[in-house]
C-alpha cells in the first residue's frame, strides 16, 4: 500500500499526540494522584441509604451558627427536599449520589459541585441574606433532570 508522504506525517503526528496525551493523563492520575474533587471521603454508592450519616440526610447543628447538611442526590430528587436554617448560618454541604452523576448548584451562592456516586463532595457557604434559595441539578442525569431541585429556606 502506498501512503503519501504528507499523509504519513499527519498520521505520525496524530498518533504521537494521542500517545503523549494518554501518557499525561496516566501520569496525572497515578504519579500526581489526581482524583475527582474533594476525594477526602469515599462511600459505597450501593449502600448510601445504610451508611451514616447519609442514612439520615439533613442538617446537623455543629455550633452557634454553623451546620453540616448531608444530601443524597438520586434520580430525580435531593434528600432533604427542604433545608431550613437561620439567617447568618454557615452551612457545610456534604453531597453524594446514590445512582448517577448529578449536579449540586445553588444560584446566588458559590456552591457548585458534582454529586458523584462513590464520592462525598463538600463545600460551605454562609447564608447572610434571608430568603428562599433554589438547589438545582445542573448535570444532565436523565428524563426527569429538569425537575430535580430542592429548596433552602433561610429565615
Ligand atoms: Cu440530577 Cu440532573
């Protein structure tokens, strides 16, 4: 088979780039130990409902004005569906998924995470302004994706 010289160059170039990028990804994953974000905590995604503290999702008071809020995302809802905290509260969110990858986004705050099965992601925010906040799934997760939301009531 006769391959034109230019075509051979391009093939060599393409294959070289492919090998180089795959090597970089492999290096980052294994040598640099780059993992999904906040890989501090792992969880068996098939046993979320039995694993504390995700067996009882919801808020825990940890101080005078601080809370931890444990969330389970699953098609197509968040548990808890409503979170109530006083204005001024510092809330640390912990989120995992019991099935597929979901988003965890609270507009007007800096909370923007992925709910990844097998992992617990965490971020915190101080709710200084009273009001009703929407928590939405911003990662396409199936036919009911657009109905996947919850509320945070700050009083
Ligand atoms: Cu869950 Cu989109």
